[in-house]
């Protein structure tokens, strides 16, 4: 197994980006909170309403700190430089192109 320093550094950067992606996906799935859609609870206190929000805000702060960390910033910078160096003209429209129905002309012309 090749354990060159460059390969290890690349794997660490990729893992940092995967961790960032997972954290961002986790905060996207936060359930919505709308107390007006629920039946009113007896003895409802303000603390029971703010607890889910405090957890969400805490999660956002954690993701923000992780995003600002040196290893994530290094990984993002390396990814940006790699993208600029790559001249293969990568675009984000691959999904749309795959969904398009391709028209194939019939070999028979009337």
C-alpha cells in the first residue's frame, strides 16, 4: 500500500471535505418547527419552544467553526486550485444532459 506523504495529505483533505458535506447535509435535514401547527400543550413553557431552536443554532455554530478550521480551508483551497488547473471544462449540467431524451434520426427518409 502506497503511503506517500502527498497521498496521505490528499486523503486527509478529501476526508475533511466529506466531513463538511456530511455536516451540511445534517443541518439541512433539521425538522421544521412551527408551534402553530401543533395542538396547544397544557402547561406549555417558553423553554420547551426554544430548546429545539437552541440545538439548531448550536449545530450551525459547530458547522461554522468546522468550516473556518485550517484543515477545511486548506482542503477547499486545494480543491479550488485543482479545479482551476483542470482544463476539462467540467460543468454542473451533466444531470440535465443525462435526463434529456436524445432524438435519433431514422435512417429511412421518406
